[in-house]
């Protein structure tokens, strides 16, 4: 049990609540700490070298970095693992701060602490997130145009790429519909131009600042966006002792519910970064799709899919995604050249 000052801070969007425990465990509550760097710095002046526990949230990355700079030992708790805090009948900000402080004083490992990426990686990752926001906005507008046409008994051909949708739709629509939907088509084209500009910026960023992305892009189906998102999300590859640990980090391993002779087969945990997991799943779909090359990843997925069953294809995609996440980390840390059929080559050498 910690014998220093321990502070639990329940972070809010505008103000925070803090519970301070002295060396004997006596508590003091402070409320109304404004969510600004100046206010937090002023608050921490009275508690140099304290142990501070907070929960992961939108503000926790910059606050945890600030607290560390001020000399505190910071633990960022994983909200998914802190059921004792969020699943309570009398949940209040004060209670949350008290629970964080008590847990950190007793055993910080019970917080299941996470590690935030660096500020530089966070800034560069926003470039990818901004592009993704534009892609989502364009998708909604494209769907709106298609549904608007269907209401009047017309239908736009399928199979158009998002980049060419605005121009092709303008050629297909009747004059009356074009007058109505022209502003939407213009907006779609503007978004497309902005997305193309983002693509160029991402390619340039990956090439100049993160050349290690080239190691990951050796795998056919992994592009600049996925490679850069992988590098920036993990940030420090040495945080994993083994490459296999990346799978659980991204929520790509099944949940466990084992008791006695019962061992249920459950879905994956879906922990970790949702956006990166989605990107890797898209890569797995490409690898298993008609344009994917013959490789160990594809053969592994096809073997699982061939077993049949209700969700065989879904399990195959997740299995390939998990192996891909491990492979990319291995390529990153080792700098090795990617061999698509490495396992096949090992079998041949063994037979020889």
C-alpha cells in the first residue's frame, strides 16, 4: 500500500473532482478544479511527487502528460475494467474520485492502467482521423442522393467508385432531379477533392517522417493509411514483449468465461483502438477477397472458412486480422523482408 499522497481525479469536460489521501489514508475532497492546464498546475503545486489516478477519456492524454511533467506518478485507469466505479447505484463524481484514489493507494495494477501515445503521434493521427470524418460525410451524402432518386422510381447504377460518383450521377440524373440534387453533388465532389488532398498528405507524412511504414506495406492489402495508423496507434513497439500480445491489445482474441468444466465459446473482446481494428479487418477482407495474393495469411483464413459452420467466414476474417496484426508488429521491430509464403517454404525445406 502506498505511503505517499495519493490523489484520485474524476475528470469532467469543464471541471474535475479530486480526492486526496494522505499517508495514513485520511481523505480530503476538492471540487470545481477547472479543466485548464493553469488550474491543474496550480492544484498540483501542493502535492509534489504524488500518485495520481485518473480514468481514460477524451482529456486524459494531455492531462496525464501534464501531470507527469509536474512530477506526479500517473496511472490512467481502463474504464472497461473498472466496473466497481461505473456500475454503482450511488454513482457520483465524488465517489468516482474516491474509488480511484483508494484503488491506486491499495494496488495501482487493479486500475488496469493504459499507456497513451505521445503528443506527436496524437497530432499526426488526427490527419488520418480528419480524412476519415470526410469519408463518412461523403458516404452519407452519396446514400442520400441514391435514396432521393429511388423515391421517384429511378435508380442510379451500382458499382460506381466514391471518387467518380458526383460526375457520373450528374450525367445520369434527369434535369429536374439534377436541379434539386446539384448542391449535394457539388458537396460530394468538394469532399472528394479534400479527401484526395488528405491522401497525398498522408503518403508524404508516411514517407518523410515514418519510413518504417514501408516495412508494413510489404503485405499486399496494407496501404499507407493502415500502416501509418498502426505505427501511430501503437507508438512504441517495445511496449509489447511479444508480437502475439498485439492481438489482445486490439481486442482480437475471444472473451473467456471458464468455470469448472464449462468453457464457453465467446465473441472477441473488441478492446483497444476501434479505428485501427476496423482498418485491419478491411485489410483481412482484401486478403481473403478476389484480389488477394496467395500467401500464408490467405491460406490460414481459407482453412478456417473451409471448416464450415454458421459463422465460418466471419471467424476466418477475424483470424486473419489477428495474424496480420502480429505480422505487422514483427515486420516493424525486426526489419525483415516479408515472405508471403514463408510457412510453405519452411515445409519445403523440412521435406528436403
